[in-house]
C-alpha cells in the first residue's frame, strides 16, 4: 500500500470503517465511504470511471468491511478493485502516518499536542492544543491519558511521527497527526490561537452516542441483566475460536436477513473485535426499531473466556 501511495499512483483509497473512525485516524489521501453507505448509495459515491483503481481498507484482517465493499464495487462493474486487508492496524504498526480529520481536531474529545518550542506556540498554534515541546516529550508521556485520542503536530511531519513512535512503544493505540501541521491547518481555514500556552492536560473519556459502557456490557454478559441481549457480529471464523457463553451470533453480513431474530422489548448490546462492525450493526438495527447499543473495546475470545480492553 505504501508503495502505491509513494509512487503517487492514480487511485481512490477508501476507508470502509464508520465515519467516526475515519475522523479519528485514516491513511493519507483516504476518503470515507462506510460499508453501509456504499450498500445504500452504490456507484453514486464511487468514481465515475469504472476502470480507475479502487483500494478499500478497514480495521484489519478480521474486520470484513473492506472485503464486503470491494465485492460490491466489482458487482457494480468496477474492474480494478483491490483490498488492503491488513488495514489501519498494520499501517500503524509500521509507523506510517495516520491523520485525523480537521473536524475531529476541532470538536473531538481529544488531547491535541503541539510539539514545537513554546515560544513558537505563543505566536500561533492550533486552538485547544497543549504545549509539550519535543525535547521534553519523552519525559511527559505519563501525563498523557492512555485511553485518549492523541493528535500531534510539530515543526515537521517527521517530528510528529517520532513522537507517535514514542507513544506507540508505550502502548498508546489511538494516535494520529494533523495533516500538514500548523501550516496545513491554517491553509484549510482552521482556527488559530495566540498568547500564553496551556501545559496541563485535562481530559475525561466521554461515551459516544449509541455506546454501551463496558460495565453494563459485562453485567449483561454475566446474565445479571435480564432485559439485555448480547449479540456478537464477528465472522464465523472468528467465533470458532471462542465467544461469550450468553451471546447470540449474527455475523454482520447476515444481519439483514436475520433481523427478525432480534427482540424489540429488550436492550441489545452488540460487540465485534473492536467496535467498528458493532457500530454499523447498531445503525442497521435501529432502522428496524431495535433498542441497540455498541461496545467500543478490543475483544479477544478463547473458548468462553473473553477479554476486553478499552
């Protein structure tokens, strides 16, 4: 994938994940066409040229959204369709840049860090940013909440990538950059602040709309909430390795034809391996009047033993 982008090959790179995940971090030059949006609008949201290269990606080999989108694109007559199956996790693991959308930088519940010298930040900086000069960054990592979406910019993209690497080595999983740094931000019309810098991080996790808390999910999974049903939308290959004892298995690509199996008098808590497919499933369930909520967490199951990490 990186070779194609480095060579500036003429292609359309499509992020098949939910729009909210694209906003948090996406590959360079990618556009957002969630799998459910493609199913609804079909060729309307794709390039007019049917022979143009289309590359779809999502949240890794178990995600399933990008293969589904690629299959649909081929059915629509597109002849040069590819899938970057390893997707965002592999791209991140290799230390390549991921970018947050400008709207997410402006409005998201994030920790925005300016890696430049504080004197530069006083002159002009992205609004809401906290000043942590790169020279002191490594010693300040413990001050950065590990569960936060961390957005970085500095004197150069390489400096921001170096800081991203430091965070990755410390286990941070939700780190992205501001495209083009401060200069790119200003060119795009982003808001700039001046004057004394902020050095203290004040961040608290805020559940997104439609999300179930891990505590409530675990309570239902343990059978302690009779008014809740757990639905696992992972693929059959994934669930063959293990699943929650009380979960109902409905793979995402089977949801449309199995919608009648879902009760309308109960809360439905949905999970997958990361939350991406669960979010899409909930969106579809709500269209059918189901009181559904998705879990945002990394889920791994061996037998009936499942671990959850937010």
